[in-house]
C-alpha cells in the first residue's frame, strides 16, 4: 500500500497562494507587497524560495526599500521604525539559484554582480533565438512581435497551464522583449532579426554588446543600422560573424556607429571600444580601407580592440590598415588579424626608414604606442615578413603578447626576431607571452631562442614552441629554460622522444623551485620517460595547476609512477588537472580508484584514456 503524503499545513497553503498571486503581478497583489514584508523572517525566506522567476520579478520590482541586494529591513513593533533584520537575506542569491536551475552548464562560466540581469538577459536571448529559428525555417510572413514563445520556455519562468487570455498575452515575443528588455545589455542576433520591427521590440534595452550573424542583404543592413543608431550612446562592443560586408554595407554600418556632431568642424566621435569582424567576406579587395572603417578609426578615442579574423583581408587591405593606424591617434591595445593571408603587408616597416624619422615623423607611432596584443597567426608570413615585423616593433614599445604561429617564417625569419624578443636590440622588449607554433623551426634556432630569452629579465611568462619538429636535442635548452620565471609552457608535438624526456629529468635539480603554472608536453612519444619526468617535475613546481601529458605512448606502468608523484604534489601543491588521455590502456579497478582518489571540488584531477576498445589510433607522423 502506497503511503499518502501528509496534508499541507495552512501556512504552506497560504505561502503557495501568495507565490501564485505574485506570478501575474496584478495591481491588487502589488498593493499588498508591503504587507508581505511584515512576515516573520522564516516565512519570508520560505516564500522567496518558492517564487518562480516571473513572480520573483514582481516581488523584486516592488520592494518597498532600496539596497535590496545587501540587507533586509523589518518593522520594529515597539518603535514603529524600520530596523535591520538580525540576519541578511539576499535576492541576488535567489536569482543565482534560479539561473543555476535553468542553465546549470553556464553557471560556472559567468560571475555577474547582478544575477537578475543575467537571468533575464539569458532568457530573452533564448526567446530571440527561438523566434529567429521559427522565422527562418518556416514560411513566416507575420510580425516578429506576434511569434509565440514555446511552452518549455514559458514553463521555466513559471507560466504553466495558462488560460487562453493569459496565453495570448504572455506567450508573445513582444511581451518578453518589452517586459524584460531593461535588464538586457548583451545580445546575439541572427540576420532575420535585423529589421525595423526589432528596433521597436528592443527599445527598452540599453545594449552595450551586440553580436550579429550572417548579414547578407541591404534590408538587413538597414535594419541593423537603425538598431545601432538606437543604442549608439551605450554600445561599446560590436561583432560581425559570417557576414557579407561589401564596402558599401560596411561603410553604412560603421557610419551608423559614429555620432555626427552638430558643429561643422567638431570631431566626430563614438563610444565603441571593441570591433570584431570574424569569418566574413569583404567582397573584392582594394588598396584602401573602406571609408566607414577609416572614419571609425579616426574617431577611435575610446576603441581599445580591433579584431578582423578569418576574413581573407589580403595584403593591400592589411597594409592600408597599418598605414591608417600609424596616422591616427587611437587607444587600440589589441589588434587581431589572424587567418587573413596578408603576407607582404608589413613591407613599409623597413630599414630604409631612419630611426629618427620613425620617432619624430608627425603622427607616426602614436596609434601603436599603446598596442599590447598583436595576433598574426595563420597569415602565410615568411622570412621577409618576419624581418619587417622586427622593424615594426619600433612602433610597438609596449607590446606584451605576440602570436605569429602557423606562419612558415623558418629559422631565418626567427633569427631576425630573436634580438627583439631577447631585448638585445636598440629597443627594450616587454614581451610576456610569445607563441611560435608550427613555424617550420629547427632545433638549432629554438635552442638559440631559449638560451637568449632569459635576457628579458623575467618579463616573459608564457611561451609556445608547439608543433615544430625539434627532436630530442632541444631538451637541454628547454631544461635550462624551465629555471626561468616562465609560468606557461607549450612544448606539445615537438618530438622529444624518450631521450628528450630523460635529458629533461637530468636538468631538474632537487633544490630548485620552478614557477610553472601550466605545461603542455603532449604528443611527444616519450613513453615511460614522460612519467618519470613528471615524477620529478610535480614536486618541484608547487604552483603547477594544469599538466597535459596526453598521447605520449606511455605504458600502463607509467600510471603508478605518476600517481605516486601526484600524491606528493597534492599535499604540497595545487594540481587541478592532469591529462593522460590518448593512451591505449584498458580499464582496471585501479584506474577507477584513482579517479575517486584524486579529486578537486568534486571533479576528478586525472583525465584518463577511454578503454582500448574505443580508443582511436594515434597518428605520430609530423
């Protein structure tokens, strides 16, 4: 016989009734909210815990006092004055719990100060994504505002089994945009939503960041321009992904960002700080920048990052961009031009320009004085480009982060750059992060680099030499380099082999404490010597939190060596992740016990390979 649940108490029934009444926020319910605040603390807490997001929204909206996220007030019956409750309760925490309940996978990716804002921003994004899908895949000819939001989304905010008149009101996209728009500052929009109607739907928003996808037509460009104009005073970040941006399209869009001054000779201005154009087409390449981009950069007093990636800019476009940046006064600190095939664009940075002209020529250098991050990854740069890049460093005295990976600069190209990296040229290097992955480098030039970098006086904190076929002869220089203040090292796929890892072991002295925080030694075919190297490294790097030793052809016997070292490191250090995937190991009870023995915050530290029955073969060919 099934035991029946005990009947609800009168108090529970009353609280549930209040929570239900708050859902719709009717005037008579709002009128009694001040009375609700007179409830004893434990009943008020119980009520808050039972509120759905839409009910909590009304409860939060009509609170009879400010500073709602810090403390709660109650009536002191003896003095008839408000006083602080003996304990604090926080509606921000209630919103955080609702966010986690609905989006558990996102909760660890964000740390907002206002969880109600985060909740409604994510909710409205879900609504807009669903509306865009309906408008794109069906023969939709109606108004966007009248699109019905699905019951699954409505259920999340508390609307269950709505009456017909309630459904007509609360299911419309327009209701969600206008009701919760004031909490929204960041949105992602599909092209179908770039219309004049969307401008009206989002009029309550104060957009600071907007990501737009797949703009293709004049109508979509015009609709987006209206949206940009509407939010031009608050918009700080604009990103285009997979868009077709012909020159006239781009000019129109970027002109809408720049606010025109009413005074004829006054400078145009805008508040945009981040512009990103990714995996988009610019149409036929020309030798000059689109006028809209020139205007934007010329008025870029606030702009701090420019990202033009994977868009096949070509040499002439990129060259014109650098010339423009050198001739205007901007505050750009991040320039990302990855994956654009721009070989030859740095030719105007060359030795024929005397150093005194580089420093004193009017306008030259001002724009790049603040440049801290430069990404030129995957641009087919060659040794001549590397030489010109060396001259360009004179215009970038504060450069801290450089990525020239996936460019075949070869040994000769790197030799041009080593004096700048090592700070032995006429300029003093400030590099903290350097990436030289897959640059067709040999062991000799990388050994020279590693032995030269300590001249940087400890400024270099992160280095990647991954995916260069260096062989075991690089191990000696690499071992010496570990003794520098380097914190992040990526030496994956450089073919160290067992002899290389043995040399690395011999380079580690027991008295020395390393600064390493993250190291990647994966794909080096080191065998059991990889495990023995780790057994020496882990005790000597107390700050080490992340180790990638995957795909190293280690036998199962390596695991006992690593686990012994990890026990010591766990007691003396902070290792949070050790990747051992990519090995042909069968599961045993010992493997299962290791997963439960080494954990941090409930998550396993060891990432072990799948069973040999499902493991894919590893291709070690370069």
